[in-house]
């Protein structure tokens, strides 16, 4: 069974490229363009992994991450935050709120795909 990934970002060009690459790898991909859509998608069908932008409308990525981590039913969802905010304080905030990893934009798509593959393969063992 293929792994289910939720891509949450309000930048269509980023979503399209990530979605394409993930589907090429055989993952099932769903997309949300803001924090509220993301939480609704998680509630409807919890994904194995979320690629979560920080700066979004309606609820930012930090809020979404914190909300997911507050629900024990969602404790096994892996969250990788994607953001243009690369300062140490933002990274620390993301980790403190429960992010499993943090990738700064712009990022190499190969780095992202390697990270996703490693995390999902680790979880399968």
C-alpha cells in the first residue's frame, strides 16, 4: 500500500512540483492550500507524512503543527516543515511545536525527496 502524503502550501508552483515528484515515487498525494484545509484533510484521512509550509493564510504552519500534536490520535504523523524562515529561532520553534524535520526554502528537490524516502522507509521497518 502506498504511503499517503499531505502537501500544505499556498504557493501553487511549489505544490505542483512537489506533488509531481511524490507521485513519480508512487506516493498518494493530497494537497491543502491553507491551515484550515490541512486540518480538515488530516481529520478526514490522517496522512503518513505532512509537508507543511509555515507562512500560510487562515492558520499558519506552526498553529497547524501544534494542533496536530495536541491530538493523541495523530501522534504518528510525521511533519516536515517547509519555510523561507531559516533563522535558528524559527527552526527551534518548529521543533518545539512538534515538527520532525525542517527544510528551508528554496530547497533542492532531491534533498526533499531523499528526506521523505528515508523517513517513510524508516517508519516501514
